[in-house]
């Protein structure tokens, strides 16, 4: 594990201290969890944004429709073979 040193505003550090004591966990673990959750949210936001960019793209929609048709055919063929 790598050591990381940073500065924080006094008010944020006070909140960190408060919640670390309240939750009875080390400050570094609280920072680690908070950062992990924040980065997950950023990743999800990027994912959503990519879908929103293509929501009106007729070519992407057609490709998706063709893929769903192929998938439905595979399911139908599997059911008939059973």
C-alpha cells in the first residue's frame, strides 16, 4: 500500500475527525471508503452520460435492435431443441 499525504481545509478535517470517532474507524479507512464511493459515482455518471449521448442515434438503436432479434432467435432455437 502506498502512503499518500495531503492537506485538507480545517472544517473538512473536523468533520473527518467527528465521523471517524462516531463510527469508531480510523480516519484513513473513512477517507478510503469515501473516495471509493465517490469514484464509483463518477464512473456511473460517465456510463449514464455515454448512454444519453447515444439515445437519439438511430444507427446505435438499429444495432441494438438487431442484437435483440438475434438473441430472441437464439432463445427460441434453444427452447425448440429442448
